[in-house]
């Protein structure tokens, strides 16, 4: 039996939320930046070895500098969430602890994965120092451009939701 | 051994029982003091009594306080009619307003159809301004609305529960998500907590949205969609939803009161029901 799960992708403006979804769903990438207005819905069916499938309904929410300003109705009935930040723009992760606290209050008991995106634009050593200095915990460091760890992040979410 | 000591020995012999009795009383007083002064000990003794009394009190409310409450309410309604109306208006007012608006529209449609002469001129004028032929406009008026697609959607998540479609269109799960997003946006943006988006129109189609508590239904309609069609469609939706609720007993009945766990209707069953309800329905 196929289950359907609602997954929201959240984060500041221009961190690459839409690009991550495009990479995962269509395996493509575009350098042209088009701002998401409101919400954009995509879908991908993920299969498991057991024959089970999950239909991931991905809600790409417009970016916001203040995570508290997200329209609450968009978050209702969410089964899983991603918080995306841009490893090159400190403003997108400087307040990450506060942002995550807000999100866990808005969506209690919803699995949340943290993604640092655009790793292709930064040197690995510099990135390690940056993350350590800012004490940032993350689940995946991805590049929507190269596809690095993108599929893994979404599959991890699918696995989390499979038995939920 | 002096006299005082001897007296003490005699007292010891004579009052042994009394002393033991006094000691026992002292011990009991100490235990009682301890019980009263220690919150936990006291509550273990007192709580069951209070609970029992409360239970008795709750049970007796309908007989003891019931008549007084009823009388007070009756009196309040009699003396403060305006306040009561104020409190009920948001609920009743909206229902009445909606009913009157719908009935007015129906009346207006009826009057329109009765004024044949006027309607003929209306068509002539419409044809003149729109550039369409009179025949075309008349045919358009005669044609009835058709149900093209029905989606049963979970209200919060936008997850598609079941669907019926005459022809396969774009991904229904994505459409359900998008409709839910639009609905959420409109309802949130206009800050109308108790009102919901009811109709989305685009060139050839109209989407009628009917909200319930946990789900909503989106029905895609082609052709002219007037108030008569709307009333018929609403009847169909309400009939179907009643059957859907009955199929999913857990939506209406609290599980612990049932001996056996009732199985929820699966997607196929709901889709069969959707097809039989809406497939050949005329609106």
C-alpha cells in the first residue's frame, strides 16, 4: 500500500530550497534564481526494498528571514520537515537554534532534518572551521548544483516516515 | 530508699496499665500529627474521600443543580435577550445570511427565467456585445453542468484520500496539495477563521470546495454552474460524506467504547463509492 506524506521545506530566502527539490524530483539544476511566492508543490514516489512505497508531497514554502512569520496553516498536518541554510551566508544560520526552537514549537513531534546547502561554493576545510566556530549541528551538507547528498537527505526523510 | 522513692515504686506498680494506655495515646497523637503535617500522607488519606464526594456531587448535579441552572438560564434569556442574541449571532447570523443569500439568488434566477421577454432581449444584447451567435448562447444556457473530477482531501495536510475522474488529468496528489495551499492562504490572509473558500473559477471549469471538519471535497465542474446545480451538487456531496463517515466509524465513534476495532474504509472502497455517487449524477 502506498502512503502519502506531507513534507515542508523551510529556510531563509535564497538558500536553495527549490533547487534541492528540483534536483531530487527532476534531477536537474538551474542557476537562474526565481523567488518562490507562496508555496510550490512537488511530488516524488520513493520505493523501498520491501516493496513499500511512499509518495512524498513536497511543500516548498517561500523563504523568510523571520521563521516566525511562516503562515501556520501551511504547516498543519505536516509529517516531516527540512530546515535549509546556506553555508556561505552566515545570516541564514546565525540564529539557527532560535529558528529550530520556533519550528519545534510550531510542529511538535514532526521529524526535522537540517541541511546546509551550496557546499560546492566553499572550501571543505573552511566549511569545517565555520561550522565548528558557529557550533552548528546539521544532518546533511548538500549541493543542489552537483547533487551531492541531496538524494540521501530525502531518502533519509522517507525512511523516517515509512513506519510513522 | 526514702519515702519518695517508695512512693514512686508503689505508683509504678499501681498505675502500670494507665501508663501503657497514656503511652499508646501519645504514640497515636504523634502519628496523627505526622499525618496531618505531611502533605503526602494527608493527601493519601483525604484524596479518596474527596474523590468519592466529588463523584457523588457530579452524579447529583442533574437532580440538585439542574433545575436551578435551567431556571437561571431561562431568566437570563428573558431579561437579557440582547446579550443572548449577541452571543449567538456570529453562529446563527452566518447560517441565516448564507441561507438568505442563496435563496435570494435562487429567487432572482427564477424571476429571470420567468421574464421570457427580457431574457430574449438579454440574449440578443449578449450576442451583440460578445460577438457570439444567439444559437450558441441559447445552447450554452440549455447545457447542464457536468462533474469532471471529485477529490476527497484531508483538510490540514492536503493529502489526497480518494478521487474520481472521468479523464485522467495532471497528478491529483499535487492538485490536492495546491488546492489546500490556495485554500489555506485565502482563509489565513483574509483572517476569516470560520469561513472557507468555496469556489475557484477559471475559464472553462469551476472548482466547488465543500469543507467538513477533517476533510474537504473539491469537485471540478464544466459547463454553466448556477444555483440549481450548486444545490444539487451540495446534496450529492452531503449524501456521500454521510456514507463516508459511516464507512469510517472511528471518525465518529470513540474507539475505546467499541469491543472490536473497526477497520477504516480503504482507498478503493471510497473511490468506488465516489464513482457511484458522482459518476452518472446530473447537476
